[in-house]
């Protein structure tokens, strides 16, 4: 198996005797060309990487060793006749080729469109920690889904989904229970939501999240977060409330109303399990990963703690936004491994060392500061070597600015071969 710099060649995956590199399914060759069976003209071999017409497909040669091994193992699992783990008959090699091409399309889409940094087998895990960049990108992808929706009911659902994501992305992510129980409260009607979690609509266009029913309320009390009028989340919320929430509310089969911010397709408030399932579904359709809401908080803290700009004051602010103590926020949500936690210190040490070295290099050396008029010095002539030394003795006559000196006299002290 040919390998180079962590990459493997195509034959490491398709090494079955039933498949060759120039294998072309019947529906792509003779099935569409009646002359193909009688034409003796030599056919040019087409590399599998060039056969795919799918623009996202990642070339097999660019797969990492781990990913190539995974695909090879999957192929063996589905195509071999004898497999004690699989129930049912094996699939044909041609069927696997088509399935493999779609897998490569998915990997290429993740790398080139979603800009995933690590194309590894972990991409196929249904539940994993999403990088913060991936989470943020979901807002743009869901915005596209909203823009493409045609009917008003579809737009209402996509607007609700966009708001659901934005509430965990555009501000520090709260717990799922805190978000799903948010109630709408005009600024003049706040007494009806006392003791509850509410979204206060201020008359000046600003918004206020007011949390009074959450896990750590006993130690933190009422928690308030304000959003200015031009904040992107404010814009998303206002559009949802002005145009689409009533469409969802009208879908209620019993004609009842409520003041909850987020509603199901039937116009009802979400239950705890229903909201968790809903959010997993939304993120799964965008990323291929079934996201636990708890992991969104972990993703946020892990990203912030790994930033060189995350000062002690910033860590205190993060803990406050998550409604935790600083110690508990770090213990619960910081998912960096030991190496990642040390990376900032390593980078800082390297940066300090480089800056110090550059600073010292820019200053004149003081190693010969003890020299004075009349001092004897030894000088090597340019081109002098250990085998053929050329050393001169000199006596300093005068010291001049710029660390220069005039010498009184000099004398050769070594000959060739010494």
C-alpha cells in the first residue's frame, strides 16, 4: 500500500479483485452507446477521481490514513460474503462504488464548503462537540434555508428554526430550559411574567432577556441581558414576531393562544424533550451532527478559553453570561485537552523569547566593555581556519565612537601548519 505524508493511494481502498481502477458501471458506458460493443478503438483508462461528475467529491488520494482505513473497513463490512457482524446479504461492488462516491462528496463538502479543519472519522459521529466556527456557520446556512422557503407556513418554520439557532450563537448560549420557556412581555406588561423567563420588548426598539427561573437562580438572582436595536439577534427576533410567529400560533388545533416565544409547528410551547429533539434535528440537517445543547455551551467556553485575548476579566464575564461561577464554568464546559490548555503558555513563552532575542540583537554587545587604551587584543584575519590560522596581535591606541579602535601596531603569530 503506497503511503506518503499521511495520504494513501486509491488502491488501498479499492483493492478487491472484483473492482479495477478502470471499472465503469454499465449504465455509464455501453448502456448509453449502441456502438460500444462493436467498436475496437482502444478506450483511454479513466482514473476514478476523474469519473465523478459530483463537484463536491474529495479525491481519494487526499484522504488521511485514518479516513481511508475507515472506508476500507466499511467496504469489507458491506461487500464480503462472510461477515459475522452483518445481518443480510452483502451488497454488490458497483453499489458500494456509488455509495463510496457519495461519502466522498460529503467529505469534500465538509472540507471545501463548510471549511472543516479536520476531515477525520469523527465527522461520522452523530453526537460530537462542534467547533465554534461550525456552530456560527449554522446561522448563515439556516438563513439560506429561510430565504429559499416559498410558502408562508414554510417561512414561519424556517424563521423559528433560525431564531432557535441564533439564540445559542449570537449571544452566550443559555440552557435549553431557559430558552424554551421564554415568554414575550411588552415593557408595560412585565408584571404578568414575574418569576418567569421573559423577553421584554422595550418601546425604544431594544430587547431585554430577563431570567428568573433557572438552575442557579438561588445564588445569582435575576439575570438580565440587554440587546441594542441594531444587534443581529434583535433583527431576527423582530422579523419573527412581526411576520411569522402568528402563522405558527394559528396552526393550533384548539384555537388557544400563549405568550411563549418559540412555538412548535402546531402552535404550542415546546416541552423539554420536544425542544431537545427539535434542536438536534435542526443542527443535524445543517451539519450532519446531532447536537446536545449542553455541548453548545461547552463549544462556546472552549473556544473563548483557547483565545489569547481571553483575560481574567473576560473569564469572569463568560461565567456571568452562563450564570455560573468562574470555577464551575471552567470545570463544566472547558473541553480543551491538556495539550490545548498548554498551547497559550507555550506560544506566550515562544513569543517572549523571540521578542527578547530581537531586542538584544538590536543593542550593541557589551562583551568587550573592559577594553581600554593600551589593551592588547588578538584579531583573526578573514579566511583564517583551524588548519591554517592567521592571527594578528594588536595594541589599542585610541577608542573611537561606534565601538571602533585604532591600533598601534600588529604582528603575525602563527604560520601555516601550526
